[in-house]
C-alpha cells in the first residue's frame, strides 16, 4: 500500500521514515497542503494523511475518491476540517489520531499562570528596563474558582493538575466522568459563566459548540474573567472577544488558537501582512497571550500523531475497526 503525507513538517520526517520501515508501507511526503491544484500527486496511492490547514468539503472529497483515495487520516485530534458524513457517504474511510493529554494539559496550566501574573506586560517592561510594579499585581489560583468546559482526556487531566493548587473546581460536559466527580463539581454552563474566575475550553468544535463563547455568554461571566482556549478557535467569536477585552469585562485571554487562523499558524510570516485583521488587533493587547497553536507540540505528541495516522490507514485497509475511526 502507498500513502501520501501532506503538510509534513521537518520534525515529522524521521517519524514517517521509521513507521514506513516498521509497517513496510511506502510513504511519500510533501510540505505542501493537498489542494485541487496538486491532487494529481495522489494518483496511484490508496491513503492520504493531512493536518488541519485545508477544508476537505464534498467537492474535495469527491476529487480524492476520483483519484483512487480510499483512506484519509488527519494527524490531529480535531476533525472539523473534514466533512466526515460526506466521506462516509462516498466510501472514504476517515480517522483522526490521539496522543497523551499531558502536553495540552500542561500548556493550559502555563497559560493560566501567564494570564494571572501579567507575564506579557511584565516581559515588555523588563525588555526596556522598566522594573516598576504598577498594574502587575496578580492573583493566586488557590483563591479562585476554575471552570473546565469539556472533561475528556485533556480536560480531565487539567482538572487533576489544578486540584493540587487547592482551588474550587467546576466542570461541564454532556456526560459525566466518575473520576472527575472526585475532584470537581459538574454544573451547567450558566453556573460556569456566573461563578468562575477562570474558564478553560477543552471541547471539540461542532455545530453545537461553534461560537459557544460569544457576547451573550461573556455577559454572564464575572468581571475580570480569565478565558483560556487551547482547543479550537471557532469555539469563540472573535469580535465578541475584542469587545470583552475593550470594555474590560474580560481580564485576560490565553489563546493558543484563534478563529480563521488557517494559513497563518505554523507559517513564517515575518515579512508578510497578516490577512486576519481581528487576530492582529486582538493579540496586541497587553492582557492577551497568543501562541501559534502549539499546545500539542512535544516530541511525544508528534510521534503519536505521525504513527497514529499511518497505523490508522493500515488498520482501515485491513478492515479493522479502530477507536479513532470516524467514517
């Protein structure tokens, strides 16, 4: 079987080489995104592995099927960039990957601390030899109430880490986890908004969670609330975040992702003009910490993403049902 890997970063190449030898499959790698302009590259291949920078809608999926592709694996946990239902309809099997939740969970804790201790503003000052303290007084996690939206593997681990800080923990999820109940109280969304000093998002992006954080939900939150998003940018409505920062309802934002970041994150754009003007505006505030969608980015996670995508394609080809199979 032949697999074509697109959007391949330099740090993934050795892992692709290793899994190719381990499973005895031929893997070609390209740094390019797979688009209609280069789709002829997949001729003669059975499976494709991608990242999340391009939308695989019905038209693109039809084109893949016409070129003989039967298996599509995304090297991400999120899969909102793929029309999974349409893929199932036309007989393209799709899977995502999983990796240990530690990387994103640890990053979330870091983001919370950066926001609470005004790290961005203090770093700016220190770089110009301004060592004053005015406006930099922080808050202690132990004195605050933290709400976690989504208690899957990552959200659960964030709660476990936070439990050692001694803060009050609230959680929201459609289904409840017995282990989570030992350290946090499950409540409804309105209670999270009303009572929490810090709210961290760990939900998938679906039609039900799209723009979950918006003008109405922000209005229900506490004054000076800290919001953390290391999940998906589309969970938050950008213009409403800007309004919340401008009117000081939101005390700080820790964002590893933003809406409409595709084509921007993971690119070197030092000499270019950023096409997302709302991103450019929001990220300049001293109380907004923005990083380039890298909470996942550890050596262990990258290995799991590469291996999981190739192993997933091979398993689907062998008609094996796998936990991460979507269609």
